[in-house]
C-alpha cells in the first residue's frame, strides 16, 4: 500500500476502518517495506560479486610473474584509489542499510511504526543515491589517471582513450542524471508524503 492509498483511507470523513481493515492496511504497508528491504539487501550482495572478482584479479596480477605483466605499484598506484572507491561506497551503503534495520527492529507492530520505518528507509535510499552520485563523479578523474599511468608503462595504447575519455564520462553523466531525476521526482515526493502521513498518525486516532 503506497502513501496516497493510506492517506486517502485515513483522511476520508466517511472512513471508519474496522480492526480487521486496519490490520490489512498495516500488513500491506509492512509487505511493501519488506520488499524494499529485500531489494536493497539483494543489490548490495549482487554488487559485491563483481567487486570481489575484480579485486581478486588485480591481486593475482600483482603477485604473478607470468604474462600479462604484474602490476607495478610504484608506477601504477592510481589503481589503488580507483579500486578502493567502490569498496568505500559499498561499505557505506551496507552501514546505512544495517543502521536502518537496527533503528526499526519492530516496524511491524503497528501502522505508525511501519510508517516511521518507511520514512527512514526513504532517507536511506536518498543517502544511497547521493553516495552513488559522488562515487561516479570521483571515478572519472581517477580513471583518467589510471589510463595515463597505463600508457606511461606501455600497458595500454591509444585504443583505451575513447572509452576512458568519452565512453565512461558519458555513462557517468547518464547515470548521475537518472539518479538525480529519481531523487527529485520519486524519492523526495514519497518522503514528503510519508512525513505528512506520519504527522497525521501521531494525532489522536488509530495506530
């Protein structure tokens, strides 16, 4: 049940929900929150898989003496912050997710508790969008530095310039634009609706 449906039921002058109807409203609200939590948690673990694979590949190359040439950390140090960037973001998002779970362990006890948890989940989702935007923006100059160092040690040629100088910045710009649009047109309106509805549920009335 979305905020508009709950508010319509709550504000209607002709609406006098029975305990069973209130329980149904609560169950639909809780089901929606659980779905959102599962989606957030699933995205975290799905994102961790390619990060682990990429990190393991770099680590193996740095230890290998066979072809391809191992990583020379003195000349290719930029790969360290470039690799650390997504991991820093991943742990930040994981921390936001677990903090949200700890703040609302009993979110299913009432509609009010569910709304409080939903509003907090909305705030976490907004934080996640901002973190991802920041990581994407920071990745562009870091990637350019990585490319410069790879070219300097003759591990890459001109073929890397187009994807690094054009392809990745275009992708980052599109992703940030999509995230900003979602932040402004989906997350913020939903957050305002939840704040408004939660304020109504704090007034005397059913919980």
